[in-house]
C-alpha cells in the first residue's frame, strides 16, 4: 500500500488460487450497490476512476481510486428475538406418493386448526416438487419416486412451535398408511434471531480494542 492510496494485490508464492484482472474486478464489485458511491465506515469510495494493471504473475496494481469524505452516521446491525420456528419432516415413497403428500397436507392443516396453532406463517412444502417456487411450481412431468414433506411454522412462543412436532408424530402413528417418520437428532423448535439495521450518529460510537 502506497501513501497515495495505490496498492499491489498479490499472494504468497506457491499458494493456491489466482490473482489477475478478472478476479480482482470480481472482488472489487462484489455486493457494491453504486460503484461511484460505495459507503464504508471510513470513506465513500468512487471505483469508477480506478486503474487496474498487471504487475507480474499473480500481481495486480490498483491506482486512481477516489472518493468523498465519510458519512456522519454509522450502520449498526442489531440482533433481536423474533419468535420461534417449529419444524419437522415425514416421507412417502412409491406409486401415489405425491397424492398421499397432498392429502397429508390437508389433514395436517385441519389438525393444526383443531390444535389451535397460532402461527404467523405456516409452510408445508414437498421437497423436490414445490419447496422453492411454491405456488409457481409446475406440475411434475412424471410421478416422483419419493416425497419429503417439510412442515415449518413461525410462532410467537416456544409452546406454539412445539405443536408442529406433536402433530407430525401423530401423522406417523395414526395418519396415512406408509408414512415414513425420521427420528429427530435435534430440537424441533428453535428461537429466531433476526437482524435489524439502523443508522446512528458517528459521535455516539466509542471504538475500543481489547487484547485478551
């Protein structure tokens, strides 16, 4: 790194990877919202004036980067509790497995209603059929060999989230014939930690470095 802000990007000889104009450009613009005004804690960067040059094998020199003074605020990300998730899975295989999964979904929805499940969001997905695209998923071109039914509910309390596992346990012992049930190796309920971001005045932040 030079006093004028130019730098040479390189790597330890003999180590893996590759440094050239393509890889440096790819990293430079990774998740950059505006290349003329990329906000960092220390400066607002303008990448549009940058000059990149090969300086040898696995060496790229970058110069000419300009920018603007830093902002008066800093972005702070806050972790906060956002309720709980209850989640479990069960399976069908062989002829008719998709129709069985669809019937099982109807049964589960009715069972959740009878159990009084209070959920902000409930998903019953068929893995390999509609778990990603949801209602926009096309009908399968042929009958699947097997279906995994994933059930997840977002709730306000752990007690409500626990209803998911209880109802799926019931599906395994008194639901449709040939319902396959996994043995959970972890808690089927978990707390949700969300991330909220906000801007705060820079003057309120006192930086500290501690060596332990």
